[in-house]
C-alpha cells in the first residue's frame, strides 16, 4: 500500500509548529511532514527536539529552531530565521503554550479576536 498524502497541496509548503518536539506539537508536526510540508519545529529543549527530528525526518524534511514563546525577542528571532531561510511560512500551529499578549501585540495580533 502506498502512503499517498491526503493534502498534496502541502508538498513543499513551510509549516511552523511551536512545541513541536513532544506531545500534540509533535503529532501535528508529524501530520504536516506526512503531507510533504517542510516542517520547522520550534521549542526550548534541544535534546527533545533531536529525538523528535529522528521521527520527523523519516516522514519528510524537518528542522528545529530554538524559541521561548513567552519571550517576544525569541519569537522575533525565530520569525527572522524562517523568513531568511524560506521567505515565508505557509502554516503555523501552536503546540506550546500560547505566546504572551505582549509578544502577540508586537506582531499585530489581537489575542482575543485573531487566535
């Protein structure tokens, strides 16, 4: 049986998953990888991320970038790195705790209405 992606339009798209090194975040990242997306998992822990990448790279293209979603400067560095490497992110999923209101405000997001 051939494992054909359910969403072939995701092939080559860039998917950012915060908290992607474990739990729901890893499950979400795995789903994106199986669909052919380039997956960027972002989390605080490098050791857990390395373990997650062993799983994710079996399904597709994946990398880890460090981030602390409670720190606006850390999130800004993450976005800068993604933009430098890929020019965009097609999809984003929050597997880590939601960013702080201050961090969201820095990116022009209103927490109560945009998320």
